[in-house]
């Protein structure tokens, strides 16, 4: 049962209000409601400052309603002589802070309560205030509409809308005066990594045991638009789809319900995608779900890219899809970002410091399609080998890795021809999803299913690479902590083992992980390190530069 505490005050030196009329309307709604047994109304009249605290302590309400006079400085209650007594905004905010775990909604049905509502909304989830003066009649109509809807089973948000509509139906132009504020969720990210973490990573570099594992987010975090986002837009345009048509709510929808962005069967009224569709807008509308952060936007684009690529291959052909994407990728030059440049410069830096025995990063794994990392190595004239996946080979076989030694011709890695790589001589770049520069890569829904479910990755890679993964410190960068594809890959590469070997590994992220995410990564002996990519690379580079020469 929800308890509604109604507090009223009408000092003798203020304009008289029809408070009894408002109370009768609220009580009438309760009597007429089929849910009358789910609500209890408690009324405190002519309150003074101490009555506010006493009522909240005694009643422990879910909803607090104030009717009376107010100003931008606070609420006007009554003193012992029934004259105006101001309770300041700051004081009231502190008062409601003490009841933040119990009170769900506060309705300040008084003039000029916007600033007070903002202060209280720091602690209470739903707060309704008035932006300016509101007439007695409009205030009463708002209460009637709000509580009528609430007692009919509506949410606080919808009840607020019905309250405003009740004012408008009566012909008052004050229907926009009430304002609903919601408590902003303050996400406290874990603290940034300390010097000890960077020293551990530098130690792994010095020993030649660091394996960076790079996701598409390394480009997004560096300020570039993720290639998946660009490719999705390109294919959508080729297919004649707008960004809205990809979702399930347009006439020519590409995918059906539920919505792949937020899994809604029916879009909520406040969804901008729904508003745009209702208004006939074709493009340029963003879903708020994907605007939380850049990695979330990238995740949605990756999902849409699979759908678009799959549909393109069905409508035309698989070969035509790759001709289109290869041509587009040929004209799209992705420049190396600071992380790529740092990894390419690292071998020379370590040689200058007399660490010549080991390649600092003998293996770099990436699930990106672009060749920014390779470009960075070429710019530094640093030799590297390339191992990349192809979804189709010349003999029409599906799912193989190929090996290209320092710019030479690529050879197919088969069961009969397992190429043992010269580990330790030069960096090996392993492109798990392939590259548009080297044939077909994993991009359609079918590709992902065959790659993650059917193909045994561990049987396709040289044992020397698998051994190196198990013996090294892995540094995951550019991934969401709940990236399902990544967890599939880890499960395959480490043959279903819970952990990633004896060595400690790390994942760099910018999120507030839940217990499940923490548990999954910690179970794999991977430490969660909260840091922005740019700051992390800069600080790691600084610690490498401070490393003393090896004598």
C-alpha cells in the first residue's frame, strides 16, 4: 500500500487558497478508484516548520504532496500566529535527503517551486514543481488529473502527463507550468589505476610477455568514428535504408520486433525514434539507448552491420557484398591512433634500452577490420608477420587462417601444413576476424555463427600462437566488459578453461561493472582497470620511457 502524505499551509497574511476543494478532489479519486485499497491518504493541515519533520518521521510516506504558497526561496508554512514562515530551499533539500530511501515522489503544488524541485530531485526519484505562478484552479485540476491517473494504475510519469492534460482540457494555458524532474543517477566509476599497475605492465613488456588484445573501441576512444559505424551507414545507403528503417518499427523494416536497440516490443512514447516515425522523419534520429557512450554506439552499429551485410548478401550475392566493401575500404584511410603508434614504436624503444633479447609484444591480437596497426608498423619501418582469418579460400573451403611473413606472399595454414611461426623474431599481428585487404572476413550473421559456433579456432591456429597466449599477460583494450563475442572467442582460444593461464591479465574499460561482469573477468584472472584510452596510453608510454636501461 502506498501512503500519500498531504501537507497544507495557508498563512493569514497570504492570499486565500481553495485547499479544501483540492483535498476533496484527491479523496474523491481514491473513493472512485478500483485500487482504493492500495492507497492511504494522510492529511496534515496548517503545518509549521517542525510539523514537516514530525509528519515524515511518523507517517513514512511514499508520496509527499504540498499545497500552499511558495517562492524561489522555499515554502511558506505557518508560525504560531498563523503568519508566514519561510522554510528555505536548502533546508528542505536536506530534509528530503534523510528520506531518500522511502519517498518515491514529491508534488509541490505551489507557485515558483521549480528551484526547490531541482534541489529535492537530487535525492528523490520523481519531483514535480511549478516553473512559475499557477492559478488556484489550474493547481486543483493538476492534482485531480495526477491522482486520478495514479490511482488508476499509471506510472508517475504518465500521471504527470494526465495532470497537465487536465489543465489543458479546462482551457487554461498553464498546462506547461508543472515540471517533472527525475533524479539523475550518479555513476561513480572505479578509481584510476595507480603506478603499481603500470609497473606490472612495463615488467611484462620488458620480459616480452605482453599481448595486447585490441577491439574496435580503440579507434572510437581515440576520437575516430568506428569503422563498423561507417560500414553500416554505407551498406544502409546502398540498400536504400535510412537509420530508422533498420529498426523494427518502419513499414519496410529490415529486422522485426523486439527493437534490437533496447529490446522493446512497443516503443515508449518518449522514444525519439517513435516520435520521428510518427512525424514522418526519414533519417538523422538517434536512439537515447545508444547515446550512453561511444562503445554502446559502436556495439549497436556492429549489430546493424551484421544485419545489413547478411541482407545484402541474400538480396545480391556474397561476392558482390565483398566487392562493395573492399572498394569502400580501399577509399577509406584509417590513420593510426596514439595506441597503434606506441605499439609500433615499442620494439625500437626497448632496443635502445638494451632489451634486445625479447620482442616487447611478440603477439598483438585484434578483432578490428582496419589496417591502422599495420600502417603504424610500416611507418616505423618495423618488421611484422601477419596471421589473418578468411571466411572463404580459393578452394571454396570455409574458415581458415593465413600466414604472411614480413610482406611475403600469404600461405594457407592447414592441418597438413601447420606453419610454426618465428615467435620472438618480430611481432605477429593476429587478425581474428580477418581484413578487407586480405579476402573475405567475418561480417555477416552467417559468418559470425560459423566462426563462433562451428569452426574450431584452436585447430586452425598454429600451436605456437596458442602456447604464447596461455603464457603471456593479456592486455584487453577497446571492448565492453559484457561483449558476448569476445567471451565466445576467449572460451574457444583457451579451450573452455575458466582462467587465461597462470599470468595476470588486464582489461581497460570505462564503465561501472556489475557483480556478474566483475565475476566473469576475475574468474579468468583478469583485473578490471578503469581508465580512458588516451590517458592510459599516455601514462603507460611515460612509464616505459622511465624504464632504466638493461645492463
